[in-house]
DNA sequence: TATACGTGGCA
DNA sequence: TTGCCAAGTAT
C-alpha cells in the first residue's frame, strides 16, 4: 500500500480549503478562525446531529428554525419534547430529535450549559457517537480527533484504492484517517475533507481533474476513482401495508394520537392507524377502524422507508362527533390553526393530504 | 456484527 | 420507476 505524507497532504488540502470552502450557517470561516473566532459548540453539535445521514440542503432551513427559536442550549433544554419533535418533523430519523433533547437536558443540568470538550466525554452524550464526538471535539475544541464520515470514507478508499468492501473496510479507513489528521487546524482539516467529498471527490463523476490532492491519490492514477468505495451488496427491501383512519370533526379538526415513544416514528403524531405488517396479511379495510364512523375510501399512499416500502389504505370520515371516539382512543382534535404545529412525519402528511383531497371532493359533491 | 431507523433528490 | 445516496447512532 502506498504511503501518504501526512504533512504534505494536510498542507495541500488546507490551502485548497482556505480558497474554496463552503460558507455554511453553522461554520466559522477559516479566515475568521485564524483570527481567533471560535465556533459555538452548541451550533456545531446541533448542525452535526442534523447532518447525520441528511443532506446540507435539507438541514439549512431546520438549523435556521432551531437556532432562532432556541438560541442557546438552555432554551432547548427547557422546551417540551413535543415542541422539539414538531420542529424536527420532516427531517427524519426521529430518534435524533429525542436524543437531541435528552442531550440538551444533560448538558444543561449536569454540565452547567457547557459541552464537555473531549471526544471521549462527548461520546457519552445521547445521540453523539464516534463521528459526531470527533467532529465537535475537532471543530469546536481543536482536538486532533479523526473525523470519519461517509465523505472521508469515500476520499480515503480512493486515496489508497482500497479493494476491501464497506463496512469491513472501516478499521483500515479509520487507521488511515488517524494517520492523516494533523495537530494543527484539525477542525478545518475535518471540514476540508468533507468539502472535498462534497464538491470534488463526489460519489458519481468525481472531478479528479481539479482535485487539490490528486498527487496523493492511487485511484485516480490506476483506475477509475468512481469504483470506490466498494460496498457489500444490499438486501432487497420488503413491502408492508396497513390502513390509516382520518376523522374530521364538523369544524375541520382532525383526530390525532401520539405514537409510542420509541421505535418507528417514535413520539410523533399520526391519525389512528393499524400496525404495518407483511403485504399479504396487512390488516386493512374499515373493519380495522379504531372507532365507529361513516368511513369512506380515500385512496392509498405509498412511502419508502430505509428498510421497507409501505402502502397505506387511507380512510376518511366526515362530521365525526367527539362522542364517537368516546375515549376508545387516546388522542386529540387538531384544528386547522394547529395542524401545522403538529409533529407529523412526512408519511402522515401524505395520509392527511389524501384524506383532505377526498373530503374536499365529497364536500363539493354535496353542494352540487 | 447486523439491523432498525426517514426523507428528498438525482440518474 | 427504481435504486442509490447524504456529515450515523443505538442496540
């Protein structure tokens, strides 16, 4: 395996970063950083958690909303969990939001609103793992921690043309990352590796012709860089199905309930729904309704999750009286002014949209 | 070590 | 349309 000179590598990468870095809302530019401005650990942590498995484009608006509503960690710690979940709605991986809130409370109560400053201590916090602890330690506290995310995995497997498939290659990648991480500007180095992965060393059609570290790269010389990283084959994604029941009160309010606090969409809101079982034996039809009403078919929706595809029958009932629910289901009525503030995951927004479309069509038919 | 856990964009 | 991908963590 070819050896890379770490000093020469980080010098070349950081010089490129100084000129070509992305400006992002949670970042301190290398110029400001050199002038002594330190990143706010709260904003670094919040952005890193949001960015877990999530694109920069999707995160920007949420980061803006969160930092405006909760400017400091104490504000976030004092917020009800339901407020955090509803603000997170649409961003996905909702355990992140529950852990975010738990982490804020821990830092508030146990650390006096100050984040611990080492990767080892950060890693003990909820929702902070190998990657995030290293990123916060490097970016906010100048610890030369090896920051290994998907970008770094891609860059390093190409640098050394690593034929070992992921995830088996992770230990080798980590070792190489530790070799390359400099004591000087470790935070900028981590962000530079990610910018390189995002702008030059991209998953498809990498721009090797303008790469600032191409002289260190084996893949660009001996083969197509795009071959790397090599990955194990994925299993096929199964299908599941179920039914959702959207009850409208006469004033247009919708009946919602809260999902269990852990597991799929944990703690989020939904119209009452069946479990999601294998496609063949999914409980469907109006017999599965949570309470009696004049249930009408409102079509089906499809939604792709990470590990299964879901088809949901949508049922709708109009002019439902509160007495019809009769305490059979724990939940609440959400009026038109409240619905936008509910913690509705995207799949449930699709359900409500299908039901609302059916309701407005039925309403038009009644009028004509 | 393998699996559960969301969503939106792109080819 | 389908599959892959994007700054991972918890169990």
